[in-house]
C-alpha cells in the first residue's frame, strides 16, 4: 500500500510557473516508476510525465516536452513536476501515480493521489 499526497497546485497566468510535489509513503521500496497524470473537466485522464525510480529515466507527453521537468528526491521519497511556460490548455487536476512492480517487472498495482488543481488563465 502506497499513500501519495500532492501539493503545489494553484492559479497562475499563462507563461507562469508552478512546481507540483508528490510525497510518497508506505510500500515505496517496490516503486518502479512514479509520475503525473492530468484530467480536465469532461476529458479523459491523460499521461503527463513519469520517472523510472532506479535510473531516473524520464518520459513526457509531447505537449509538455521542453516546458515540464519531472524529478525525484530519494531521501524525501518525493517526486516533483516543474511546470514552466504554462498554457491555458494545461488547466486540469493533476494526479500523482506510483507504478509498483516486482523484481521481474510484473505489475503489482497503481496508486493515486487525491489530485491538485492547476488553473492557467489567459
């Protein structure tokens, strides 16, 4: 069982920046990857960014490449999403995700945070 708590959302003007944080507790030693998804009203939840815990390999959806940066702090068991050059289309509830796997990379499960709202005004 993993508990994820997001913070850092808020209201920002287009072109501004925010940094989201996701603090993880519990069965974090089994985490293969952690990342961020977002969901705007009336739309499906979509992948934003992820980081592989063991080697810090990162992945991004095309729409945020060059603007968002995902990183991790091993000591604090925290994942961050630095969001720069924000656009109105980035407005969504952002959810932290933990992908837990076995040593053979078989999926154990996915855990989600409660979400933090990011609103970008034009």
